[in-house]
């Protein structure tokens, strides 16, 4: 009789233990459930809808409000411990890119290649199309290429950056001791575009 009572108590204890374990396990699964899929093009309810320009990479999409472009490739540039990026955009008929620097605030510029110009960076002032540009900085560094950039995986580069009094930009770049490439640009604000990360 006592053995039967002990066996009954043991069975009830096991059943209660199994029920408690099952309940806790279900609770844990509900807590760690992945978030439901979301539409990346839907309006965001967060305060920062633009995304972080410092995290842009090949495969990301940028919505300018009037057009959408994709990042085809990225150059990670460095000089003496200072780093910045240039992101090549998918556009028809021409070469455009977005530069991202942190100095110390994030500075963005949208550039257009000017293969029609055969200038070289000489002097502290350069006049182009009626605008006078003043030398801001120049130097040499290295690059690392990601995605489609038209360059090797890594190499060396030289640059010279000019700016006009009204904020127009003129840049010269030379990769792996090649010819100087000229581009004109303008500063942009992070809030003027939205970044949709690629896979």
C-alpha cells in the first residue's frame, strides 16, 4: 500500500515537472521568434529614415526621391590612418559617385566624372567654366576595391581637392600612377536620400 502511494506521488511529480518544462520551453520560443518580414520600401516609423551613409556598400539602393540608383562598387581609401569611401552609382551615360568622409562630422558629396577635361592639378587656384576653385587638400594614399569599380583589388592613388567660394567642388584623382581623372561635385545632406541595404 505504501509502495503504491509512493509510486503515485512519483508519477504526479513527473507529470507536474513535464508540464512546467513544456510551458517554459514554449515561452522561450515565443520570446526568440524572428521578427516578421518587412517591406524595405515601406515608409519607416523610425526617426532616422535615411540610413547610415558610413555603412553604404555595393548592392545597396539609394532613393533620391525622384530616382533610385544602386551602388555598383566601392573604393575604401586611406591616407595616414584617415579613411573615406567613394561609392559608384548605377547611372546611364556617365560616371557618378557618392563620397563619404568623417572629418569629424559626416561629409557627403555627389560627383560627376568629366572625361571631357584634360586638366592636371597645378597651382593653388584653378579656373573652370567661369568658376575659381581653391586648393583644399592634396595627397597620396591607398585604395581597396569592392564590387565593380574598374580598378584592381587594391593599389595606390593620388588626389587633389578644390572648392569654390560658393561650395562647388572640383577633384582630381589618379590611380596606380595612371592619368588624372577630373570630376565636379556638390555637397549633399544625408537627409536628401534614403539608403536601402542590399543583401
